[in-house]
C-alpha cells in the first residue's frame, strides 16, 4: 500500500512538472508574423513604390514603409512608423526627422470610424477573408480581413477597427493595397514592438503641419513690415544683409537676404500676406528682385537718385528711369504683382453688409520657379505699395521652396537662362519715378541679345492697366501687342471679370445705387485684393543674336488731371542646351 501511494505521488509530481514545463513553453513561444503589401492601380502593380510592411508580436503591430532608395535625403525628411497596441486599444503614429526632432500622435480605438461588416468573402494569400466597408470624405473603402491567421494588423489602421489581420484595402474600386507575402510562425516571444520613447506627443493635424514645415525650406524676407508714406529719407551705402531699407517716403522697402541654393526639383513660391494699417484704398503692389550682376543696378538709383539710372525717352522726349535693359543695366525682376483691397482689417468695423463677413488679411501666393537664378545666394528683394497714408499697409513675405523628390540632388540639373527686359511698374512712384505713359504716341522699344545655345525661349509678361475713372485704362480693355524685329509675335488683352468674387476683402469699397460695389467692377488685368498672373508668350523661332522688341498699347486720352498708365514687366526665359 505504501509503495502504491508513493508511486501515485511520483505520478502526480511528474504530471505537475510537465504542466509547468508546458506552460513555460507556451509563455516562451508565441505566434508572430510579418506581411508585405504591394499597390495595384487600375489592375496594374505600381512600380517604384517603397515597400509597405506590417509586423505583429505580443499583441502589438508595427506598420512602416521602406525609406526612399536615394543617395542623399532632402532636409526635413521624416522616418515614420505606426504602432497598434491591441491590449490598450490605441494607435500611435511616430515621426523622427533628419534634425533629430521626434513627435507622435495617439488615436484610441474608440475614436475610430464605425465600419460596416458585410457577408462577402474572398481568398487572399490562402486565407479566407471577410469584407467591411467605410466611407471617408466621399471615398468608398473596402477592407478585407481574416480571423484565421492568428495574428493582427492593418496597413491602414486608422480607417476603422476590424478583427484579425487586414490583407487588402481598396479605395474607390481602383486603388488597392494588397498582401503579397504573409509569413507567420511560432517563435520565441518578442517584446512589444512599441518603443518606450517616441518624442513629443502632439495631435494629428499638428503633426501634419510639422511634417510640411520641416520639408519646406522657408526664408522670411519681410515680417509684418509697414509700407507707408512719411518716413524720412535714409542715407545708404552698400546694402547690409538682414537690414530693411525704406525709400520713397516709406512706400518701398528693400532687404538683402540669403536664399538657399536648391536642386531643380524644388518649386519656389512667393507667399505674401497684407492688410491695411490705415490706408483705405486699393493700391498697386509689387515684390521684386534687384539684379546686381551688371555694372549698374536699381540699387544705385535708390542710393543716388532715380535720374542716375539709364533713361528711356519716348517720342515726346519724356524720360523714364531704369525701365529697360541695356548693356550695363538690368531692370528689376518682378516676382508678383498684387493689388491691395479697400481697407481690409483696419476698416472692417466701418461698414456692415448682410451676409458678408470681412476678411482680416489678403494672401497672395505664386509659383516663381522660373526666376530661380535670381533666387539663390545673397539677393536684394524689394516690396512696394503705392500710397500716401501715414499708417499705410503691413506686409509679410516668405520665399518657400517645396521639394519634388525625396532625393536631394538630381543627376541632371537644368541650366536656366533668364534675362530681364523691361519693367514700367514705377515702384519709386513716391520718389519721382515716372508712370508708364510712353505708349501714348509711341511704344516701349528696346534691344536685347540672345546667346548661343539657348532653347525653349518664352517671355514671362505681367501687364495691368491704370487710370481710375470711367474713361481710364483701368476700366477699358486694351490690346497689348508684342513685336520682335518688326514681326508681330503675339497679342493679349488683359481683363478681369471676376472682381465681385472678392467683395469680402473690400470693407470700404464704394457701394453704388444699383447694388454694385466699386471693387466688383471689371478691370484691366487686376481686381482689388488679387494678384495678377503672368502671361507666357512662347518664342520658338527666336534665333541667337541681337533683336529689337516693341510693346504697343493704345493708351487712353487724358481727362483734366487724370491720365492712364500701364505697368508691364517682361522677362525672357529659356534653358541652355
């Protein structure tokens, strides 16, 4: 009897020992897995896309893409990954930038959209999958998932919570992210895939802003600078980097800044913000570069007086300062021509109109990539708003460079050809520079030379008509004609009929008896509160050598002290072969 009891005790001990060992083995080994996805668009696999992966271990999943296969990444690139915590019901999206900054966002499962579960099934990579769907911003999204894999994960976890492993996501029926390889095994258990530190926590929208700001190269030129009338004349010498200079009583500001040199795939934009600081009227504005490579520059005229610049004479012997290219001088290079609205912000409380809430600021943003050679290194940049008000206007200007590739340097770079030809926008209006009235009995005529080896020639042309009464050229369409070597090459009639769309920017625009506001009226290439788009005139037949260009516009007749004028600027563009 004692022997039998002893034997039974040994059997029990052995059974308990095996159970402990089995339990330890279960704890030591767990199911893990990795899924590789590919992208299919309109039935064809997308080539060159970075690999997309989902890995699962210890009730956590990691989602990430391969880094771009490049020699050198652009500044501001972020290495990103998303982590799914199934135990605690959350999704964390993390971004680590090339400068070392790190941020993450967190979304709870309870915050995800509700998905609709359907009865349809489909086999993907040997797994029977069920279908769910969700609609996001009019995009119809199908989610195919399996509960048979023994692991969890999704390449797009924030679309909505579904059980199991997502093997396919289809957007609008033609764009599919689908598993191409599923690897599942029972291995020694890994630790949680979620890192202990992911940087500074922020919200999803803020992280998106940070990613964009990091990748965009922004140079602030002017920050809420006042452009007004009444400032004392500055004595200037050579321009200093970072210093703002005021000319023409304060209606023109100039600063020397240093702009980064960027590869060709970067797009360059001028980003302007403006509001009234006391002036109630619509005014001509311009931001521009002062070329300094030739013997003489517009800066010399600012320093020494407008009449020291090369003078252009019309048939009536009127002189115009610094408006046309010569062998030793280049006119200012206009980036953006814009027009202030009637009293935005400063006068918003003066007039109340039903169904209109006045805007606080006007924003102008234009692509100026064509002018790239003038937007690198140390550059003189100016801004002008014509006015005679002591409060005037406030203006900010940023030059922004947006990447078109993750690789910093492209293998082949384009050799730009840029030649400023003319600019009659009298940015020194309050400093004695004459209005563009040479078109009355004449045309603007100038000589220029095209070097050997230039192709794809075109002219970037900005034109606006002025003369603010019923018979003035502001309110009457006028054809602009371009002649080269006596041959007519193109015609263009600038005219804007959409000015009424900008009524909410013009709080003190005059309102007429018939319900129309002054700011509503159609104008010669501009509206109060808008920027004027450049026109591009293609010149494929222009040969290397010297040429003569003529710009002809039928200038309107004077009416007492009122007269018309035209602000035109032209820049020849191309590429060297």
